[in-house]
């Protein structure tokens, strides 16, 4: 039986903390009182617009990262539909909604996954993403406690202006400064790829995701290479390393003439 009084006090204390620390305090209250193994809060504007706010542990952070890398998973479904997504066992093969994500998430040790949309009326802000390292559904008491945490999480986002961050109004951007999960570099790399390959931002992000998946790397690593100009994408869809032989990937054509400008001069 959950101590609802203790949870309510913990959530009230968390909201009073203020700033990004308030969101993390809400997640820690969920972990301690529901209980969960880990929890995270992510701001979202869609599958391609995800900005992590906080995570209680490495497992929660990795689960959040996987869904951004793949553009798929229970967080994306919860945000898109506006409904909670409750998965008793992510390793259950009978649930085939996100096969690639499920396999990767299982590798983190996650089993039960419980995602709740954070919204105010019709306006959706993001999700509260919780997981357990054991399978099983939430009982009614646990579900009610999680929904109480959802209310607190929404309040922390609204109170500190974070909802504007993904919609082009950078007034709330300082709220994320210092976060080890912030994806500014991925967005910067997407813009660079748009210019290099003549792609729209959504298509550029899709190419970045595909390249990361094809090479088994986190999207953040691929983005760092693009931003530092160690990696570029040509208009024909071929990836090229500027410090090593051309990278082999799904999109590498292998055709001659794909060298970087100036390579012939360097060889001579």
C-alpha cells in the first residue's frame, strides 16, 4: 500500500524546489514512493522534437535517448495519442508495437514501462517516463500515485517556462543549461546536414538517425562528428569521414568521385 500522504508531501516539496531541480525531485519522488526503478521527464513537440529535462539514473536516461535516436517507442506513442502507455513487460514478444526499441530497451534491464503524457487541456508538453526492472502491471493504487506525480510534473514545467523551448521561443532555453542530456548538438548537426545535402530538417534528422543505426552508434556521437566536421553527408546520401576512409553505411554508394574537395591536391 502506497503512503499517499507521504507521496503528496514529497511532491509538494519537489514543486517548491523550483527550476530544473524541481522536475528531478518529482521523478525521485516517483521512484521512492510508487515505487519505480527509474523515471525521466522529456519535453516534446513530436517524434523529432524531444528535449530531456531530467532522469533519475543511467537506465532512464538511456531509455529516453533510445526513443529520440529511433523516433519511436512508448514515449512517442503516449505524446502522440495523449494517453498513458502501460507496458507490463517490454520483452513480451506478443507486443510488436516497437520491436527495435523494445530489444534495445530490454538491454538496459528495463521490464515494466509506464509513460504518461504531460498536458494542459489540448496543449501537450511532454511525457513522464517510468520503468521497473521487474515485469508486472501497475495496480490501482500505484496508477493513482503516478497520476499525482504527473500533475506535479506539469506544474514544474509550466511554472518555469520550459514549455516554450521546443516551439521556437528560446525564452525558456536557459532552463536546460548544464543538462548532460540536452540535445542542442543533434539539432545543430541536423541544420548542417540540411545545408550539406539540400534536405529539409525532418529528412536530415532521419538520415542522421539512419546513419547512427546502421553503424551501431548513439545519435549524439554521430552529431558530434558532424558538428566538428569530421563527418559530412553528400547530396547523393553518402556519408564521408574527413579524417578516415569513407564510412560504410546503408547510404554509402561506394561510387568513385565522392572524395572531399581538395583530396586530389592533398594526394599530390
